[in-house]
């Protein structure tokens, strides 16, 4: 019996792989449940998990990347990072524009970014950078959802 398991390393690898998949599914389910509880499922227009947030132009210090969930709601764009315990909420009336770029805070990031230009809490123009899947579709969805009302 012990000899059977020593020659079958693929079983251990399969358990680890499926355990990791279950862990990711549980985290996404928890995020989805939390978003629905906070905003209601009728207000959610789009969700992307594993979105990288590179901060705002008004942030001081070195640029840091934070990974989390990006949610487009009927009236705002919401980002939440689980590890960094950070949240960013950009309301539609504060949104100036959304566009595509590869630079943020003067640095070339060598990847497609969705840039969100908005008025921050200090009533100054600010820009947030997100690495999202399919940036052109996200940009279009943000502009169509949030700009049409304001």
C-alpha cells in the first residue's frame, strides 16, 4: 500500500492543484457575496478579479502594486484589495474620463493600463491606474455606465 503512493506522485500534485482551485473559488465567492450584500446584485455591471492597482498620481512615495477585485456599479467604480486592506471608490459625478496608457506616475510599466481620471477627495484632478483584462472593453463600459448619467 505504501509503495502505491510513493509511485503515484501525480495524486499529491492533483490534490494540491484542486485544493488551490477550491481556495480561489472560495475567495471569489466571498468577494461576490460581500459585494452583493454591500451594493446589491442589481447594481453590479461588471466584475474582474485579480486586477492590479498601481495607485493614484496623488499617492506619495514609491509606486506599489496591489491586487484585488474591480467592480463597475451603476453609479461608481469600486476597487478592493484583500491583502493591502485598501478600498477606492470613484463615483460617476467625480469621473472625468477613462483612457488607455502604458505609463503611470512617469514610469513605463510595459503593460496595458486602464487610466481613470477623476476629482479626488481634495477636489483636485487625480488619476488611478488599473491592469484589467481587456482594457478597451473596460474603458468603454466605464464611460458608458458612469459618464452617461452626468
